[in-house]
């Protein structure tokens, strides 16, 4: 089951299986989303209307507590509130994409990392506030992380990242640290211990 939360400038996409409820407007928010979920089944595409992202994530989690894939890429108004809501179903979450979410910071995850025990794919690319203090806690909780994307996180601390990599060295197959200018030999040495790494 996959939920994709996308922010677009146009109207809600209408592929063949999605039908707008009569009288529904873009401003109707979740009512529109709910009707789309009913028609489309387990795969949902949702517009994130400005200023309403945390509320929409909360409503989606309540309606679909067993969803394993959450893509909030580019949701510029998602805050720690949404992460807290997702943590409530953290044992179900296997894929979490928060790339280009500028309000996400380490403190958002540190107290909630232990909830994400099934996490396999994590994308925090472009989250410029991150220094990486949340990464060891997330790696420790999941122990099965296979993909870690941190591209463009220019403030990442080499020691923190290398510590996180060591915790999931047996499972990592893909990493992206492009434009992470502060990462040095510590990270490189830790990556050398990732025996299944295929994409760097």
C-alpha cells in the first residue's frame, strides 16, 4: 500500500480511476481526498494545499494506518507535527521521503526515532537544517535500513553520519551523499564496511 502526497500547482490529477465528487472544489481539502481514496483504492495521490499539510497528514494516517510508503517530498509546510503523527504508525512505515521539506530538523526525529522500527528507505535530501544527530537513533531503531539519501544536506556532521552508517552497514545497498561537503574520511571508512552497497 502506498500513499503519495504531492504538492502541485494545478488541479488535482484525474487519471481514469479518479473521479471528482460532484460539487467538490480544490479548497475542499480532505473531503476531496477522501472521495479519491474511496475510488482509487490502496494507491492515493493527494494535493497538499498550502497551509494544510499537517492536518492532511493526520487525517490520512487516521484513515490509512497500515500504509507502508509515505512520500511527502517538497511539502514545504510539513512540521514536526506530521512526524509525530507518522510515528504513531511507525512500526508500519517502510519508506519515508521527506526530501525538500525545509522545516524538518534533527530534533523532529530524535525523540521519535525508536518508533520507526521497520524503516528501510529514508530520504531527507535537501533538508538543510539537518546536522545528522537524528541519524544514529533512526539507524539503531530500524536495523534494516537499505537506502539512505541525504543529498544536499550541507551541514551534516561526519562523525554522526559515520556512526549511523556503521549501525546499518550490513543492510545498506544505496546511499546518496552528493553535495554533503562536510563529510570526510569517517563517512568514507564507514561506507567501506557496507558489504552490500551497490549505489553510491
